[in-house]
C-alpha cells in the first residue's frame, strides 16, 4: 500500500505549511486524485486516518475530489472524458491521444485554525 508513504509525505507538507502560518491545528484537507494517478482513494482515506493520530491533524477531515480521465485526440482535436482505460478516440478511432487530466495527485486546500 504505497498510499501510506504518500500520506507521510503529505503530512510533511501540511505540517510545514501550518507552521509557516503559525497554526497548531489542521481542520480539513482537500486532495485532487486523478483516475490515472495510481492511487486508490479508499486506501488513501484509511492511511490518512491512521497517520493523523497524535498529529496537528488528529481531528482533521479528508476530502477527495476525483478527477476524471480526460484525453484530447491529436488527430481530430476532440476532447473527451474516458470512463475506462481504453485509449481510443471515441470520435475518429485514433490512438494518437494526449492526456489532459486524470494523473493529478494534488493538495488543493488545507483549512487551519489560527
């Protein structure tokens, strides 16, 4: 479960940012997780809940925004959301595609108590 190492890195960033702002309490965290990021949101939530015990985020909530897999066809220019991992343009059938969204793993927002 690599989600635990992701959460450990996330906590380093969160604690650093909280310290910069003079906060000793993290209230909530929002992450963007792309469908193609390789991260399982349910495992991320479990790892977050395990890791937060005894930290400045001990009562924090974690919100995860799922980012869909969006591709753009380099042949016809059409942009579309794919529900599966079949990388074929639904408009012209081309496999010459560019990933637009879906690989994200971003700390979007963190709410602190000052």
